[in-house]
C-alpha cells in the first residue's frame, strides 16, 4: 500500500500505535493477513507522486 500519510505508513509497518482505537483496527488487519497468508506493507510516497491523491480529493480531471 502506498500512501502520502507518513503516520499511516509508520503504524501499519510497525504494527502498533499510541492510540487504543488504532491498535484495535491494526489487530483486525493483522488477523485477516494471518488468515489469508498475506502480508501488507506500506510505503511512503510524496503527495505530488501519489496518483490517487487527486481522485481522493474529487479532482477527476487531474487524475485522468
């Protein structure tokens, strides 16, 4: 998973957060990964290189 959010990248790769709620979500994600024998890793990408950034902001012409 590529993201321009360094906080998301850090907690998903580390597997834990200071936030109790985030840790609950991470536990569920890691459980699903184990059940399906997959490993999801996150990688930081600068916003200007993130092709989905425009789409997530509703800027369809910039995405195309």
